[in-house]
C-alpha cells in the first residue's frame, strides 16, 4: 500500500501546476484587456466590480498555489525515498521532480506579477477617478470664469479652489508618473491625460489671474480699504 507521500506523484502534480499556470495567464490577459477598457470607457462601479472579480480569481489561484507548495514538500520526501531504489526509477522520478519544481517556481513568479499588475490596476482606477473629478471642476470654472458677478467671498473661495486643484494636479501627475515609470502598458495615454489636465489648469490660472485683477481693481475703486483681503494666486509655473 502506498503511503500518503507516495500518493503525490510528480506527474500529477506537474499537471496541476500546468493548469494553474494557464489560469494565471488568463488572469494576466484579463487584466490587460480591462485596463484598456477602463481607460477608454470609464464606469466607476463597473470597473470596481471588475477589479474585485479579478482579485478573487487571483486569490483562488494563490490558495491552490500554497496547496501545491505543501505537496511539493511531500514530493521531496518521495524523491529522497527513491534514492535506495533502482537507478532507472530514481532517474525518471528525479527528472519529473525537477520539472515540477521548475514549473512551481514559474507559477510563483506568474502569480507575483499578476498581483503587482492588480495593484497597478487599482492605482489606474484611482488616477482616472481623480482625473474625471478634476476635469469636471475645470469645465465648471471655465464656464463661469468670465462672470462679472463676484464679491470678496467669491474671489477668496475660488482662490482656495484653484490652490487645492493645483496641489491635486501635482499629486495626480505624480501618480501618473509612477504608472509610466513602472512601464505601464498604457503609459502614453496616461501621460496624455496628465498633460491635458496641466493645459486646462494652466488656462484657468492664466485667465483667473486676469479676471481676479479686474475684480480687485473694481473693488479698489469703490472701496480702497478692502484691498487687505487680497491673496496671492498660485503661479502658472506650478503646473508646468
């Protein structure tokens, strides 16, 4: 009767590893396809569901991988036990063991790469969410930036908003650069989106400074004492 160790055959273990390698490759391809999809057709809830589904597949593969690692230990004991058997059997099993060991290492690398890419996928979603939020703000400001209406509170509020958006753009640009530095497959599009935001915010800063000066001048003519409420607008150099 075979012992529990003898029941873990190198050939059957290699087959299981091969199946998991195929599953890991499928997850890798799905990640690539979904990254392109979310960048071209961003739908927040749907994209989050997709990421969660991919993460679940990855976690199941990792569970199976850990089980195989345990079985590899059994196979090692089996290989050591074969040392006292005929040379031909020892040689055949030794070759199968080495092949299974190599395949197991390859599986570990594949899963690690997928996990890193899932993290990038999450970062890409964060990038897009911030990008669309900033685009919406910029469009709203561009529509109202030439409004003649405006008092002290309006100017101070928009000054604060512009400062916050400049800081937000800096953080977004850093996130975009990280994705580009990591050789993300969509680096060119990410860079293009970041530059688009820089251009839009640069336009807002330039025209807001002009509009703001006109508002301050009008205020100064009617109430010179109120000039002490003026603040410094962000510099255009901050987004260039």
